């Protein structure tokens, strides 16, 4: 059952929002979670600004010439979701610590942190504000992991993660009654585990730095060409031998085969962890709300029904209740299977893209493709949660059909009538199958010409016995109409079943071929695949790595030529000084250009503005050049006369 939009889980909501009075009367809570969330913005912003100050920019800007920043306040990269770094699981733990907040955003629980009410039209802006605040609150986790200054990053990240962990643990056990204690304790367990893993990672980074293995300012960048990409390119030059599945285990043959030439990027790891945690929270909410909603619905129905039908109504409600309860288990199993199936499909499709197979991808413009890759993680979580709900409804309907169509008639002593109806249905289905098979066999042995060559695999599509074929088609025209009606109903049922069954699978389009671009979920999946394909293709990365190595080799070979004294222009730092130097040099050698310059661009004390002063400057420059020429010409003539 879908959670109520006005309900807030007791984990991160305010004490007044806990359902059914789960806060003890007269108990003053030690932690007000809404205030903590808002005031966490202060240390989050301070940590971000400090790490940004330590981050140097690669290029100088005009502001560096006016302020002594020394290229400080660089842009922090929280996480490269297309990377294959060894830090993937730490960043995934950081994302896992945000899973409870992400889940609250889905069920509109995060809005309770704001003490004001807004009109309905402003809900969109409230969602945006909530998402931005959640992003700022958790931004230090990613910034402290990705910063190059490991000592400061590890200390700040550990303290910030410890504060969040302690506050949430205290809030869980603060002012809770026995009625909702277990439910309130289970909701944040995955996020708290991820927070513990994150704190352990910060401790590990700090210990490595203290022991001297790493320096505070040394870059820990991985090589441009990673090992699995190198193995992929190396295997392209090997002769591929088809060994089959004889040497593989049962797990490798049927479920998943490990590939040393492939590694999942950070985006997929983060998406998988967030999907598991959000699905876990959604299932807990479902199990918490469903019994209460079913009990209340039973009471309403029994009060509205006539007392003469009370027993039948109770029996029907019992069947519905049991069907709804047991429909959760296959929905859970299938949803979890979908999460792991996403990884298998991603690897298969990205490797097919590496081979040049792009026929199943709808054509989109690059901006739309890049924007789709940004939306992928959020879309995948939303589709998975809605897919779980739709799967539960689907299995609930199937269980109702089985219960009222098979079990109840047998209990009422109508087993023979049930078997009779099943027999009639099977007879019609068998007759339809026999007619279709007869048409295929008649076409194979009577209406098609023989093979042109004995080695052909099939007969050519050439009609034989044309008159018999036309009569055969005429007499089956009327039966084909009735046959088509049955297959049309069957097609509708299968389409509804498959669409509901595969709703969470955004790697498959729900629309027919040619209309894939309408499916927003599938376009998001395709956009993510194309971005990863263009930026992580092993052959392209290997080629770029060769170019970078060639450039470094040429720099090393040209190193002796760079021992000459530096030029004045090279010694000047900044583009502004170079431009001024060239301007002064040009105007000193070409004084006539001074008159062509705009007055507002000229410096007041750089050059004379008066006409007489300008003429004097021009004459002095001409005389100085003339004297230089005379000094160089006279010694040459004397040397020629002496010779």
C-alpha cells in the first residue's frame, strides 16, 4: 500500500509528527531534528569554503591580478560518477548515508522540517529548496573524500560524519514508546551503517597520512589508462577462441560471469546502493501502514454491509487481506532481482557499444543526452519504488484471481463445474493451436515450392498450387476473424502483464520500436550509456594515453633547450602585464600610433597628450635611431678603408 502523503517516518521528522502519539507525554526531546538539519548548513558551508580555499585553480584569472588569492578558491569536485577509481565504495557509502533523506524527499517527509505552510502551487519550489538543502548538508562527505589535502579532509569529514551519526542515534532512542520503537529503529539502520563505514574510511586516511605513506598536498590521481581498460585493449589483439561454457561454474553460466576487462563506474555502484536502501525503507513503510489501513477498511466495510451478509463479507475480506499480505514477497524478490539485473544489462549494453552496436538507441541531441545522464540515478530509484508498488498490485490481482477462480469454488463444492470450465477453455485453446499448426504445415508441404539447391536451409518464398492456396485462404478467412479476436484479447492481457512486470526496468522500452523516444525512463538510461561510452571507451582512452606519453617524451627531449635565460615577457606573470609590455614596446618604436589610440584607454601619465610634446618625442626618437645607425655604419666604413 502506498504511504500516506501526510505521514512522516519517526526517524528524521519532528517529534510532533510521529504517528499515533509515539512520543511520550511530558517528555522533552533532547534533539530537534528540524533545527539540526537547518543549522548543519553553517558547518557544511564553512567546510566547503575551507576546502575550496585549499584547492588551487589550474589557470589564473583576472581576479588574481587584483587580489592576492594565489589561485585559491578552486572548484571542488565531489565525485566523478563516470570514474573507476578505487575510492568508489567510500563515495558509495557517502551516498548511502544520504539514502534516508532521499527517501523522505520521495514521501514528502522532508517538508516537515520547515515551520511554515505554503499553498499548493508552491510545493514545486519547496521540493527544490528541500533538495538543495539536503545536497548542501551532505556535500562535506564527498568534498572531504575527494580533496587532495587528506589530513584536513579526513579530520573535518570524520567530525562532521560523527556529529550526524550521534545526533541520529540519540534521536532514535529519544522519547519513543514501545508501540513504534522497532519500526523507528529499523528505518535509519542502512544509513547509519554507511555512516560508520564512512567514518572508518576517514580514520584510515588519517592513519595513512600520519604514518607517512601519503602527503597532505600530494595528488593521489590514478593512471590515465586503468588496468581493466588496458586488459580490454590487449585482448583485442588476441585470437578469440570459443571455449564455450564447459569450464565455467553454474553461477557463471546462468547468473553472472566475472570479466577482468570491465569495471562498473561510480554512478552504477551508487545507484545500486541507493536503490537497495530506499527499497528497504519503502518496504518497512509498506508493512507499517498496510495492517492499519486494512484494519480500518475492514471496520468501514463491515459497518456498511447488511448483517445478513456479514459472514460472506468477512470471508471475502480475509481473502483480500491474505492476498495483499502474501503479494509482498514475490514483489520484494523481483525488485531486488531487478537491482542486480541492472548491472548485468549495463555491462552487456556498454560492451556492445564498445563493439559499435548502436541500433537500439534512439537519436537525441548531445545536450539532451548529457542531461539524461544527470537524471539517471534519481530516475532509477523512483522507477524502482513505483515498480515495487505496481508489482505488488499485480501479484495481488493474480492471487485474487487464483483464490476466487480456483480455491473458493473448490471449497464450495463446485470443483466439477470448475474442471468443466477449464476443459472448455483448454479445448478452445487447443483448437486454435491445431488450426495455426495446420496452416503452417500446409504452407510448408503443399503451398511452397521445392528447394532450389539441396544445401538450402529453407524453401524459397515462392507459392505453389496457387488455386488451392487461394481457396484455402478464402475458407479460413471467417475463422481467422474469430481467431484474431481471441489473440487480440490475449495480446492485451500479455501487454498489461509485461508492462506492469517490467515497469522498474528502464533499460527496456515499454513502447514499440520507433516510439522509444517517448519513454522518458528509457531515454535516461540510453543517455547515461552514451555518456559513459564516449568518455570511458577503452580504445579511445588508450589512444589518448599514447598521445599524452608522446607529449611528455617530447618535453623531456626538449629540456636542454629550455636552459637559456628566460625572456622578459615569460618572466611577467599574468596576461595583463604581457599586454602592457607589448603596448609600451610598440608605442615606443611607433610614436605615430599614439594619436590613433582612444583617449579613455590611455593612461594619464603614460604618454604626453599635447601636440608639441608629441612632436618633441617623435623627433627625439628619430634622432636616437639616427645616432644608432651612424654609430654602426661609421666603424664598418673605417674597417673597409683600412682593409
